[in-house]
C-alpha cells in the first residue's frame, strides 16, 4: 500500500501542478515573430489575449488584474517597464537586463512559448539540462518511473538560422538574442518544469506493482505524455500500452455515515485490447478526456461548468431519491455514463404524501349497555347517568373504539410509531422497511393537528385495546378524520347515532296552544330533540327575535311526551336558568304556548334548612320545568346538584361566558342527560366565550381551557384563520345559528344608518382638553390598563355631553339637541298621521346621560318609559310602551339589551357606540324581531373627530371575529379581544 500511495501521490502531484487555480492564475508569453505577446487563461482553461495586453497587466485598476498570480504579474510589469517601446515588447528591445528580466519571468512560473504553435517553451540555459520522466517496464508486468535530467537539444527551427529566407532571417535575429540564454524545451508549463527539475535533482523513483500497472498506463502515463513530461522512448511505450477513451461509471448507494444521505460513487473505466481498468474518479483531474466526460454528464443534471466538481462529490438527501433515480435514467439513456443503483436502494420508496388511512369505529361497552345491536334494536343513546361514574362528563353516552390503520405503499405501519414521529420536529421519517415519508406533507400535518385534538381531549387514554376512545359528541372531530381516510368501517351503532344527529328522525312537533310553527322553528326543534335524545346538547344561537324560547319549550314538551310514552326512561324535570329579568317572560311564554307544562319557579333561595330542601325537592319532582335565576342557582348549588334532571337550559348564556366566575364554576356541578344554551351572541369578545358555554352544554367537544386558549382562543382571533375554521368545524354539530337573513321574508326591513354629529363649541373645547391629557397619560408604556380605560370613558362621556364631566356646564351637548329635535319631530308626525304612529327606543351606556334626556323630555312635555339596572317595575315600563301609553322608551344598554320584546318601536337610537357590536345588535333586535310589522329605522349617533369613530372601526373587527367562528368563514384581519395597544390606539 505504501508503494501504491507513493507512486500515485508523486505522479499525481505532477498532474495537479498543471491544473489551473482561478484565484491564482498563471501568465504566459507567446513569441510571435519578434513580438512578445502576454497571455492569460480563459474560463475554458485555454490561453487568450483578451484582457491580457501589456496595458491591462500594467493597469492599476484592481478589477483588471484580480485573480492573477502576483509574483508573475510583478515580473511581467518589470519586463515591460524596462523593455517596452510604443506599448510593445520585442526581442530586439531586450538588452542584457531585459534578458535577465525575461529569465526572471520564466523562473517565477511564466510560460514563454517560443512560437505560435505553443509546442515548445523557452528554458534558461543556466539549468543546462531538461528534466523528463523515463518509464521502464519489466517482464513481470511491473513498471519503474524515474525523473532524470537529460542534456537539452535545441529545437530544429533554431538550427536553420543561416538560411536566406526572410522569415529565417527574422528567426536568426531571435536566435542572436536568445542563444546562450535559453533553449527550446518540450511544451511543459514553467511551473511544472520547475517541479520536474526538482524531482530529477532528487533522483525521484517510483515502483509500480504489476497489479497496478494497468491503472498507471490507462490513467497516468498518457496524461504525463500529453503534458510533455516523458522522454521520447517513454512516449513510444505509452503508445504500445494505449487504453481507450475513459468512461464514467457510478453506483448510487447510501452514505456510510449518514443513512439520510445518498451518494453516487464515481469511477473511471478504460479498456485496452486485453484489459479493463476502473479506478475512483478524481473530480479534480487534469485529464481533458475525463473533464469532457464530466461536463457532459453534469450538464444532464443542469449543473454549469463551475459546479461540475461539486456534482461529482455531492451528497444528496434521501428524500431526493426519486429525482436522482430520474437523473440516473437520463444519464444511462444518453450513454454518456453508466450508473447502477445499489440493491439496498432499489426498493426504497419516497412518499411525499401521507399514508393511506383506514378508519374503523366499533362499539365499546359502557356501564349497563349491551354489546352489538342492529339498527332496529339500537339503544336509546341517552346515557343512564345514574350508572356512570361521578366524574363522567356529560356528552359521553356510549363510547366507541376508534382504530387507525396506516399503509404506506405495500407497507403496514405501526400506528403508535407513526403518530409519535408526527409529534417530533424532524421532517422525514424512515419506516421499518426503509421507506421514507414526508411528515410535513399537508395530509400528515392535518393528521397531526387532529391527533393533537384527540390527545388534548384525552381520547387516547383508553385501555380497551383501541387507538382512541370517542363518543358521539366527538362527531365533528371524527368527521374531520374521516375526510382524510381512504377506507372506513363504522359499526351500525355508530352510524345509527350519527344519522340521528345529521338527519334527525321525524318527531311530531308539539302543537302550540295558539299560533303556528314557522319552518325554521320546526327545524330547530328537530335539531335539539335529536341531540337531547342522544344525551348531548348544544347551543341554539339564532339571532335575537327568532323564537329561541319557544323552540326550547317545544323540546321540553316533546321530552315530556316521550317520557310519558316510556315511563321507564323518566329522569326528572328540565332545569332552566335565566337572568332575573326574564323569569316573567318564561312563565308567560310557557303558559301561552304550552300550558300543559307543569312549571315550578324558584324565586327565592332554597336556604340551608333540610325541611326547605325536602319541600323544594318535592316540587322539582312533580314539575316538567324548573325555573330559577343565575344568582339563585349559584347560591343554592349545593341543593341543585343533588337533583336529577333530564336536561339543563341556560338562557341568555352570555351571562356565563366567563369561566372564572363563581356562577360558571357552580353551574358546572349540575348533572343532567343533556344541556342547551340559548344565546344570540355565543361570542361577544373572544372565543373563550364559546368555550365557556360549550363546557356547560357539551363539555367533551373542546379541550381544557388552557389548551383551548393556546390553540383556539389565541389563534382563532389572530390573523391565522385556520384555527377559526377548525373551531367552527368542531362545534358545528352542536351549534345551530339562523340569522334574520334566513327568515328575511318573515321580517320587515331594517334600515341602519350612522348619524355624524359635530360637537358644540364648548363641548369641543372640553373634549380637546381631556384628549391631550389622556394622550400624555397613556404615552407611558407602563401606564396601567385601568388608567387607559378611565381616560377612554371620560372621552366617551364628553362625546355625549360635557355635563357628564362637569354638571355645571352650560350646554347639554349636540346629541341631546339632536335627539330632542328628532323625537319632537316624530311626535308631531304621529299627531298629524295617527295611523302612522311612531315609537322610539333610546339606548345609552350611561344612565347619567339618560338622566339629562329625562330632564329635557320633561321640559318638552314628552312622556316616556324608563328602564335601567335599578328599576323594580320592569314589566310595568315595558307594558306602558307596548300598550301605547308612551312613545319614547329610555333604556340603559345593559338593562335592556336582552329579553325584551318591544315590537311597537319602529325607531331605535344608539346614542354612544360601544366596542362590543353584539350588545348593540341585541338592543336593535328588541324591535326588529318576529311580531314586528313595520320598517325599523336604526340610527347610530357618532360624534365626529372623536373616539367614537375609532370605536366603530373596532366594532367591525369584532363582527368579523364572530362571523369567522360561528359561520366557519376565515378572516385574517381579526385581532384577539381588545388589547392594551388597541385601547391606546383609540386615542389616535
């Protein structure tokens, strides 16, 4: 091995010395007649006169001489500076110093060609000899190569100086100049010649074993001869041992150290008449034939000339295997090279998409349930909560085993291993059979997100042998998984349960004591009945005024009828929890629509006395519907959680949108087979509102609050609409929302407009003063949120009336003036046209502003009804307006934004915009609801150049948020809640 390394390294260094380093390019001089012409190398490796004139070489512009060998460049400049005449250097110009400088050029490495054929070069006679390599073959096939200095012999053209020919005379002149200083040598580059002389002086000798002789003859000897390094006799030997044109061969194989990489191991194959030689390819070879072959092959892969060496040494990522196979096929088809693929790679497949997914769902035994059943004998999916563990969440019902089968090509994957790989950060995963799959593929990433949801819901915590455990409440999540499946098998029980939700069975709608059902109301009844029967629930999120209470009462009546038909299923009354202001509404509507329902209203605290508990428990047991308030339910939760209810109803469920409140924490403790929330605004501020309500109705649909906040609440309201779409998909089976647009033919038109009002002069002065102070206050980044809110409140009040800040202010404010004039105009119009009587609702956030209006209405002689949070005669005030006793109703937005039916109004005035558009919508829908027979005119009063205009902009963003989640539409401009920066931005 030592000999092999010695001869290969030694001869290889000579070959490498002939290569071009384009960062340290050599120079040359060609003697053309008498003229010395400078040369430099082109990118092709050939000598060229371009950008190599004496003017170029002596230029002081660095860009012109960049990359040239500095020593040679300096030597050439010295020669030019001493010998040039008229920008030319001729032999006749060379005196003794000039010849010294020319010799200096040669010794620095500049190649001086003695003529235009560039077959011989000038060598200084000071050396006295020419160095060559002498090859000696032996009978055993081995070869000896010796570096030897031989006496120089002048070239034949130098020997004809005495002829009379003009050219020869010129040549004679040249000889006169050069003879005695230079001799003609074979065409070895100066730098190589210097190295060869050094080897000759050291009597370098290489012994090549017979086993390696063919490699020498095929890959070294010929190239050494082409470079002029061999003696004449050695050149004849090279011809006798000639090998054919080199052929590139390659083997695609795995990288030895990194199984995620592949490489092509390239070799060079040469054939002679009797032998074949194949050796590793040296990408830096100077062999022109091999270089040509490399360029030819590299071009098929789109590699340019400067990148060819990189191509032949490149390590490719395993996932590019298919592309490399295509390239190999192209190379082989071109016959420019011959590339094989190692057996270990021949059967490896690269999958840029996910595996085929086989989804299977089978029934799993729940307490008290039978095993498999036919569709006809399918069980009542209302779970027997008496038989479930105490901590069993509502909404489970029967549990089903869900299994995932994964197949990649012809390989079955271990589901747990693949899902674990999805949870890691690596992009590519290798299967047990060696195939590779792109985990970042869209399908795999979607599967990853779904599996994360299963995990977040605890659905993978199952010891029954299946991959996951699901209930029918997870239908939305399972549907998303089903969309990815290639094949599927669902048990009859699962399909039966799903069909009940997707296509509710025909159940006769309970008859109304008066009036008739509308089509969408019957649809809502069937939708809720299907979920109640399945032991689930949901959210009825119809717009205000579409009859949510009536539909819910129908479900309670329908459940009562079912329980009467099947007494064994009796499980108690329905517990309805409402705001205190709506107790009367529920009692009135129940008696109007379904007088047969036995309603028990608990309007005071049950207390702590055992006798009271027993008394109320008896009432509950006899009732079909038990009614109480949120406050009383919270206070008496210890009692209510002991009761067995068939269902729960949370009316105006936005009251429990905050899961951290004591009321919400108390209501979570209630147990029933099913639960529904009624609200026109399931999302008022953030998606957490929706989570809070779902946790009371179908808690198994969404993950824990911490996970939800991270995955949905934060993401769904940001510019990533994907999370909002996912959230919409998950809750869709359990959220029914019909807008007034869907029943527009049954409602009168609503006309909305913004009325811009300029502040009065004194009011504007007040506003500007407070705005300046507020901006200074919030400029401090550490200013507390409460300070900013306080400043905003002051500005909102000033946009209404300066008297809200300073009761001594002289002006009531521009909005007061506008309202008085408008209401007086409506009164006068009603007096002129009694059959077109107008009645108006005036809403404000500030009762102090309503107080100013009351005073001015009293002065104007306009009678009115009034309602705020402190009013004790709510029903009386509503009746006065609805019965036509008064034409104006002043209402605080908080007290009158829900639960009121004020269809006598045809004008609605919103005096101060708020950033929660849902609150305003609720107020407007007090008038624009079923039962309204006239056009409803809505006026939003906005003070120009004030904070109110910015509040309107924020409202639009929040409307987009609600629509994105409830209707599944993506919106990428929605911001999460109201941030501190948004509050600051309101100040301009």
